[in-house]
C-alpha cells in the first residue's frame, strides 16, 4: 500500500477504555449481532413451516441461538460492569443501547416462555407452561419486531454518523 494509506494501528486492549471498546466488548457485540441476525429470519421461517421433523430441527437451532444470546447478554452485563466503555454520544444513542440490551434479555426469556407453552424441548428439557400460548407467542413476536426496529435504528445511526456526519471515530471505536 502507498505510504499515505498506511496508518499506524495501535493495539486494542482486552478491556474497555474511556475512548475505545476493548476486544472483549467487541467480541461479545459482534457474536451477539451475528446470532441475532441469524435468529430473526429463522424465527420467521419456523413460524410459517408446517409441523414436521424439518421444522423441529429449525426450531431447535433457533432455541439454541436464543440461549446463546441470553448467555452472551449476561457476559456483556458483567463485562460492562467490570470495565465501562465509551459513553454514548447522545440521548438517542443511550436510549437505543438500553432498548437493545433489554431486548437481548427479553427475547430469549419470552422464547423460553413460548417453548414452555408449546411443549417444545429446549436442550432436551421440557419447560413448564408459565403463560398461555397466545400470550407467549404474541409477546415473542412483538419483541422480535421491536428488536428489528431498534437494530435498524442502531445500524442506521452508525451509517449516518460515518457517511453523512463523517464521524470516523464512532465506527473506528468498534471495528479497529
């Protein structure tokens, strides 16, 4: 690469700094994002499939992803408590982050409630029915829709800051 394109890249610490997310936070963020981007369309697909062995396999994978998201959420909360990262740039960003965090908790919990209501096993275990099926299904679908909107707002804000406002630091804090 030409010299003017090369920039010195400083090493990223494992833990967060005031102006930079650490490797642990970045890993938890991106793994959660990839899992949620897989879980959302899988959930839509499972909802339209007729009962079959194939549907049961998709549902099992969807449930497994949901449990992984729940574990990652708990790890993210612990990591944030141990090492707070950069402050969100404004109130809208703080509100969106709070919404995403709450949804990363509520979606898997509502999924577990739905699994209990339908009798679908989760990791081979049959959960007790905590809420009626229509309530559990409606809550899970509503939360998934709200999560999709919050995720779209988050991604849209990143694109807006990077390309329109030319705030290169915002993206750099999470990618580099």
